[in-house]
C-alpha cells in the first residue's frame, strides 16, 4: 500500500482494517529496519523497503509456480483407486477372521465390485448382517484397528459411512496378482 503512495497511519489503518495502534507499531518496527521513513506524519517506503518488496514478490511468484507444478505432477502420478474387481480368496483364508468380520468385508467388497465405490452409507446395522449390535461393534472396532475399514459419522446425511481403506484394497489386489501369477 505504501509503495503505491505515501500514507498516514490513520489512512493505512482504515485501508487494512487494523487498529491505528497496531499499524503504528508495525510501521515503527519497519522504520527500525530501514524499510520506511516518516516525514510530517506521512510514511514512505525507502529504497531498501522497495527492493525487499520486489524480491519478496518474485520469491512468492516462484513459490506459487513451484507449488502449481507440484500439484500438476501429483495429479498426473495419482492413479485411480478403483480399477477392476477384487477377490478376497487370498485374504479371507486368514484363520483368525470371525464370521462377522468376513461378512462385513464381503459386503463392502461386493458393493465395491458392483458399484466401483469403496464405501457405503449405513441406515441401520441390519445392512451388515444379522449379528447382534455388540458383536458388530466389536467386529467394526477390530477391522478398524487392523487398518481394513474406516467408519465415519456423516452429520449431513445423518448416517455412518463405512468403507474399505485404500491400503487394504491395494493389498488385496497385490495378493490377488501373486495368487494369479504364482
């Protein structure tokens, strides 16, 4: 603001929406670094302040360009989560799985294979089978701890969002490819 035209503390305060005391302290600090000078209550940017401002703007542009390129590269490198159906043959052979755990994961995988969406919104616990709420709660807790599912309360839809974690889907796909080729 000062680079465009010299200004008073009060007018800078009005332009920025900050208190006059805040703007004055800020300008006094800048004065101490030689970035501004004051003449008859009017603040001016010094040559040092102008140089620093130009340098800062150049650096900011470089940083913005770098971030834009990084986002672009990240977007290119990102592969789609869902491609092809998955089978649970290799994973479901795990002996420590309970019937309820297999049922929940089978339900989610079947939904994923049918719709391509790795999650579903639950309106009631009956969607996950005929298990008691206590057994179902323990099952969901264990599957969350094992990094297989996530469970999030969605206040907008006033329901639970239950889904397979991306890492689990990729692990199952890997096991599937090893089993298919081995």
